[in-house]
């Protein structure tokens, strides 16, 4: 039985640390053979770049360890991945994605399934591990602030 809860606990703490630094509370870890090969958390504000999502950061951190066709690699993330991050997960060859809770605003899992986007390549998707803890992250002020900000930026850039 994989240690889903153990890894999710780790990134819930990582997400809280991100929130304490004024980032959106989201974190991710890439695990292979019981070892961490990549870690990431949201870095949009500190890096002033919209690509600074937790999942993408974790995948980039894992990049040199992944190789072309990685085996038995699991990505854990507190929030359902967005389209960018789920696409990157697929191209990284991640086998399983475990996430804590839905992201109603940006989550892309249902869209990818419904429209069979990269259908055969979709990793196994497991939702709801430590859901209560991950839902609580959404109530932190920096999560709400990030949501308001991203909508504001989208409007002013249009
Ligand atoms: Zn993302």
C-alpha cells in the first residue's frame, strides 16, 4: 500500500509554508521508489511569474532524475492540477497523480477526461487524500488573495 497519506502530509506543510511567505498555499512532491525526486510549491509572487505553479516547480525539480520513460513515479499535489500542470505531468511520464481536493477555478482533470485529452497517456488519478486538510488550505487568506489577483490580472491584460 503506497504511503499516500505520508506524502500528502508533507506537502500540506509545504503549502502552509508557502502561505506564510505570501504565496498561494499549494505544494507538490514527486516520489519514486519511496524517495523524493522533486519538490515544489507555488512561487508566482516571489518569482513574479505566472508559471510558478507548485506542480510545475516539482516536475522541473525532478527533471534530471526522471529520464525519458520513468517507472513507478507518483506526483502528489494539494490541489487538482491545472491544464498546464496536468499537461506537463503527462509529458514528464508520471504514472500516478494523487491530489487532495478539486480546484473549482482552474482544475483540469475532468476536462482532460471528458475530452480525452492525451487520453491514453493520462496517469492514474486519485483524488481526496487528506481532503479536509487540503480544503482548509483554500481558506487561508493568501489563497483567496491569489484567486482575486489572477482574475484581476486576466482582466487588465485583456
Ligand atoms: Zn498549475
